[in-house]
């Protein structure tokens, strides 16, 4: 079954470890018959969220910039791959800004828990951290970044396909084979 995949690079290094992980995930998706669109957040013109909340009723941010192009891609995607490095146990600012700008696209507030607007979609998370394993997980570097990414996708009603971390990136320039195999297993 052919599905649409939106691959989002949230790293400032287009040839770094995170980008290589994303490229491998894209290759796996295409090899299994998926159609993939790739977006580099660092090449997008995305203003900051102003907190106006107009997106709750419009279901898309009212600011006129590249978010108007990204939202249709997100809505058409069956699977979203987000690849972002760990910055201070979190995601880089462009990724957090994307989440803020997608507020009304992802969910509708209610009196209790938000109502998801992207149900039926799946997501795959990829990250890299300079902290060596297992300390990147034990001291919440990678775990906290994943938590923040998962909060967006789960609130939007999406289901996980997997999450893969590449640790100790200050000592390597490409993901080790074990990390690439973990990405491949997500597509089985």
C-alpha cells in the first residue's frame, strides 16, 4: 500500500548525523513503496507563534509564511518522520516553533483534554545526542527530547512507529550500523 510520508529535518546540519539518519529512514520508506516529501525546517520561512489562537477555528496558522505550505503536506501524510538533535534535553528552536505554529492544526481545545485533529497518522522520531550511551538516556538528555516530540504527536492523535537515538555524536560523523538497523526495523 502506497502511503505519503512527510520527512522533517530539524537540524541545522544538512549533512550531519541527524540528516544521515533521516536520509536512511527516507530510503527505507521509499524501498517499501512510500512516497516521501522532505522538508528542512532551517530552510523554511516560519515566523514565531504570536499566541493569537486564531488557528483553533481556522485549523491553520493565520500568519502568511511557509506554514501555509507545510500544513497541507502534514494533512496529506500518513506518516511523519521527525529528525532533530538534542539541544539541552529538548528540541532545537525551529522544531519547537513548528509545534507552536501547528497548534490549531494538531488539536482543538475542549473543557477537558484537547481533541486530536490528526488521528490515523503515524510518526517516527529520530534524534542524536553528544552525551554517550547510556548516560544520554539515564540523565534524560534523549528521553526528554523524545518526550517533548511525543507530546505534540500524541496530542494530535498520532501513533508511534518507533524512536531511534544515536548517542556520542561528538566522537562520530555518521550513525553506526546498529542505529541504521534500528531505523530499518521501524519499516517492517
